[in-house]
C-alpha cells in the first residue's frame, strides 16, 4: 500500500481546504479582486485546480472573517473598503493592544520583554530599511508585543486585522515617519519593561492613531488606483 493510500480521506480534505483558504485569502489581501466585485467561483476553482466544495468552504470562512461578503442566491463578493471600515479596524486594533498591554504588564517575564526590546534595537539599527521592510518590522513588533499577553486569541485577532488593512499599508513613509515608528517602538517596550501601564497605553494609542489617520486619508486614492490598474490590464 502506498503512502497516499494510507492518508485519511478526512485529513486530505482538510489539507485541501486549508490550502484553498490560504490561496484565496492571499488574493483578497493583495486585492486581486476589486471592491464590490462578484467572485466567479467556476474560474477560481479552475485556476486553483480544485472542486467547488473546498472552494466554497474557503469562501464561507473568508466571509465569516470579513474578507468577503455572502449574498444569498447571488454568491460571494469582495468587501467594499471604505474609510469608515478602516477607521473601525484601527480603532479595534488600538483597543486590542491596550488590553494586551494590561495583560503583558501582569504576565510577561522580564526576559520575554527584554527579548522583544532586543529585536526593536536591531530594527532601529537598520535605519536605511526599505518601505516594505519598515512595514514588516512594524507588524512584527506589534505581533510580538501582543504575544507578551499570553493570549493566543488576541494574537489571532491581530493577525486578522493586519491582513485586512494590508492593502493600504503600501503608503510611502518618509524619513520623519520612519524615525517616529522606531522611536515609538522603543518607548512602548521601555514603558512595558518599567511596568508603567499608563505610559505604555498612551504611547500605543498615539502610535496607532498616527497611522490610522494616514491610512484613512489614503483609502479613496488606493481604491481608485485598483480600478485604474484593472482597466489598464484589460486594454493590454
């Protein structure tokens, strides 16, 4: 009997469903779909070389997580991204991280906090990093920070928020913003190391709020750019 014959059919189905989910989620994050666009399930199934069953499982999961919306009798549509939605996501992120800070003050060990502080210093040392590297550093910092709370569900929610705002995080950040980001990370982790919750949460709110303002202002421009890019590809 071959190895393939020994695989539990239910396990194989779960693996296929997970692979399809990851692939479609990546398309949603990178905006392969236009805002409000109806998804062609047949074309998507052929592109991914899967049947409709795992594809629909993935689409239902993405709809539950907010990446897509399901309209009974009409199918699945990419969510309409607007400034209000982005504002709400950043507001949720700020609330989540403030709650995580409170738990981290109580639960995180000095060694765990020192490990994150060390990584922050490495990021600061890479002062000539690219825009994409800075975005990656910022996401990684906040993931490590929330992880200090010792609550896996908080980390999962943050991952979901980051994925849903990723499409506009390409905004150019100049030298002042880069310096401010690195300075904020240092100040936040230093306040946590001192177990100064008030200072830590105030710094978090200011740091996330600054980016919130930038992202909301850019939302309309980004959506317009996506439609322009699709039109250009259509004429090519």
